[in-house]
């Protein structure tokens, strides 16, 4: 009979603990993912003709034409074009190929 009774005074602590768990989950998982999705959308919206990009499949090319239906024409070789979705462009890999090259000079 005594086993079924809750201990007095611990009900509030459980709600505070649950609230803290939800807060931590939001801070470390939901918020960063939403921020990354917003950055990806901005990146996709700012693509222009002539930009060098890399797809999520690893295909390197230059944007030839931006279509209204959410696709773009990518020139992968001179005269070779493929039509892909805008969402197939990798923001991270594209940033890697477009970053300025830093040269280091060694002192001898």
C-alpha cells in the first residue's frame, strides 16, 4: 500500500527537470539545425550565372542558366550541360572550392 504513494515535495522538481531537458534539447539540436537550414536557403537563393559550384554528388561545374522551376543548368565540361535541382548544390563543398588560396612561404 505504501509503495503506490508518491513522495511529497518531488513533483515540482520533476517538472523543472523536464523543462530543463526540453531547453537543452532545443538549444543544442533544434536551433542549430534551423540556423543551418536558413543559411542553406539563403545560399541557394543567391546563386548566380557563372558561379562555380559542387553538387551533393560531388559533380563540379559552373552555373549556366537558372530556371524558374527550381532547377539550374550546370556546365560540367565545355559544351556539356546537365539539369539539376537547386537543392542539390552543396553549400559546404562549394565554399571549399571558392575560398581564396593561401600561399605559405617557407623561410630557409
